[in-house]
C-alpha cells in the first residue's frame, strides 16, 4: 500500500522550519578569527544535550516499546535520508559488536540505498515509493519497530516509511528536530528535539545531526539494557573479534567478578570467549554448559540467571 503523499514545501514554508532559521548574529562568521569561530560553534553545540534531555520521556517510551517488540522476535528498523539515514545505519551496525544482536535484528535503511552512506544520491529523500520498496524488501511485519529520522520532520522518504509501517501494524517512532512535525504526527511516538537554528543556516549535519545521534544512542542502549544485554553498566554481550576486544572482555569479567587473571583466562577459554558465560562460570561456580543453559532459560539476562543460582 502506497503512503499518503508528503506535499512539497514552498520556499516560505521551508524558511519557517526550526532547522532552517537564519541567524543574523552569525552573518559575519567568515570574518572571525578561527579561534573565535570554533568557540562560537562549540558554544552552540553545548545546548544540544539539554534539548535531548527534555525529550527523555518520549525516548524512554520508544525504548520500552522497542524492547518489547525485539523480545518477541521483532526488529528495529531505522529509516532516513542523508545525515539522518547515515546515523541510523551507524547505530544499527554498532549494535552487533556492542550488544551481540542477531544479524538483521537492528536494520539501517537509507534513501538511495547502501551507496548513499558514502555518496549523496540526488532526489532520493523525496522518493516515497522507495521507502515502501525498502520495507517490503526486508519483509516488514507487525512485530517490528520502524524509526524514521529526519531533522525537518518532513523528509518524504522517512515520513512515507513510517506511515506505511504503521498501516501494517508495526510500532513507529519519529525522531526530528522540528516541533509539531509531519513525521511526529505519522508515528506512534514522536521524539522532537528542538535545537534551534544551525550555525551554518540549514546545515542539519550540525546540531540536528548531533541531537539525532544522541537520541539513537539512548534509544538503542536503553532497549538493550531492558533486553538484558548488559550487567549493570558492563558490556557483557560484546563480540571479542580482535585483540583489543579480547582485552576488554578480560577487563569486563574482572570488574564483574573480582577474580584473578588466571581464573578469568580459564573461564573465558571454557566459555569460548563469551563474556556472559565466563562471568556466570565464575560467580555461580558452574560449567560453561550449565551457564549457557541458565542464560537461555532467562532470555540471556545474566543478572536473572545469577539470581536463579543465588535462590537455590
């Protein structure tokens, strides 16, 4: 089913968007010394975290819904164009090594397709049909969550994707930097982080991009914490795919257990470098096989699996 059309903006409507406002007080930045230029820009950037914090309740609702859907076998699908699309692709790709998500459990879709991650694809953000095609290509279902990202909150690709997903029964989230946005109205949950005019007028890779990155950081991290992908603030589900990560795994097990280095090495070897399993071996005094079984029983939650052992 094709989504409702997103009407094109007039020049007057575009200039009225929060992300497109012009700042006359920055009209002479090209005449400033570089040190002053950078100070002004970083002072602007410092306001972004406060704007994201103001949206914390909406982000939390989005994370709870996402965790519920992922726990039931669904997926988190980010959709965006340009900078917004790249932020979604980045977060999706980082979930695998950080949280050991299943392949395809967190997906990043970008207008124009994978090549648009590194090269702009002209006109792709206006292609509503492409959004539907991308969602159909991954077999979107009502179990999934679709998170549209658009600084203006009006990008046709993101809005159309969210509308289509919602019509199928998927949960939907709209992340934007404009109040009362089309994307926010299209989604079940609107996360609108109003950061104000950009340092360079209309360059939404700046404050808006920073805000969107902070929002998806919070969304995916809170989701994974709810899914038991951490133990406290320890990254116990990471994949140790290189020497640095193997050392990090050792350090995490040490922090979680207080065990001696030789004990940690032995537990990690027995666990096949699975950090959760190694921690359970050391804290529960059990075997790798029994540790894995306990983790399976408790949906991968190390804290719950250890609680079961403590209750015996």
